[in-house]
C-alpha cells in the first residue's frame, strides 16, 4: 500500500455547503452527511482540522452593501460561523467522533478559545478540531481563516470543498467549454483572478507552500476519493 500523501489536513467548508434544498440555512440531513464524510476521512488516519464559513447565514460584505456598517456586519458574519461550527460538531458527535470547537472570538460558555497548542493536543488525541470565527477580525473571510489555521497548525494541505469539481479558466456554470485545471500555480490563480479562494488566502498558502485542493464536496464519498487521489479535483501549488 502506498503511504498517505498527507498526515494532517485542513478542510474548509463554506456555509452554503451546509444548506438544505428547502432553503434551510443549516440542514441536519446535510450536516449529517458531511459529518459522515469527515468520519470516513478520519478513519483513513488523517488528523483533521475544519474551518467553517458563514455565508449560508450572514455575509458582511453583502450586508454592508445594503447599509450595515462593514465592521459590525463582519462581526455578525463571524458569529454565523460559530453557529455552523456547533452544527458540524453536533453532527460529528452524533456519530461518535470527538470534536472540539475553537473560536477566534472568545466565547467561554459556548466553545474553547483558539489556542494553538491546545488544538495540537486535541489533534494528537484523535479529536477533530473545528475553527470558528475566521481570523477573528473584520475585513477578512473564512478562506483567510482557513489559510491562517492551516499554516499555524502545520497542515500538509488545505482542502476546499465547493460545489464544483475544481478550478476552471472560466465559470463552468455559465461558460460552456470552460476548461478545468488539473494543477495550477498560485501565481496564475492570483494573476488571472481565478475563483479559488480570496487573494489573501491564496497568497498565505503560497508563502507557506500549502497546496490547496479544490473539489466537489456535494458528491457523496468525494472527500475520501480526493484524499486517495482518485477524484476529479484541482491542486493549486507552486
Ligand atoms: N468574517 C470576518 N472575518 C473573518 C471571517 C469571516 O469578518 O476572519 C465575516 C465576513 O463578514 C464574512 C462572514 O464572516 O462574510 C462569513 O464568512 P465567509 O463569507 O468567509 O463564509 P463562506 O463564504 O465560507 O460561507
């Protein structure tokens, strides 16, 4: 058997991945399915860090466009990510996976604060650690939070679960014939403004040499397949 490519990985789940068909912002059936995928990845022997977004509930930038003060709206967005983190934790614990939530905004009655060494210990003990509230500051996104935590936690790769199966040279949902990259460099992503993650997140991954694997998380079983190198995906690398 070939040795696994990575030991510790970070999985970024955007908020919309948790949404249900009927417009439910957090659908227990969906969080249950995602938890099952995470459990399968864990069973393969990976140490798993998760960063959740909040876009299914609240996005600061969109709210600011409608008149909210940007910083306040961003704090509301960060609180939304904590709700999502608790939902994913709940789904994981329902299937027997020990999980800790750590928030970049301390919230002592709800979850742990982000403490890198403590998170490290949780991972060593086989727990899944979910990082909430992004980087803890407005004017950032959870993509940047994911890149930052991946660097701090020394993750071997950042897996970005989306609703498409990789990075394309144009939007595959609107441009017929758009071409998917098998691999693409950080610099191409930044120069061509390809929709992978926001630029600060991509730059942070580039500077720390963390590959970003973009894959479709909506397809059942895909996380395990992509970890095994068997699913269609795009790797962003140097
Ligand atoms: N946010 C923030 N700082 C961070 C992370 C998130 O201000 O470090 C806010 C921002 O308003 C953002 C919202 O939280 O719109 C939800 O996060 P994001 O849009 O990244 O979620 P996703 O698109 O992944 O669901």
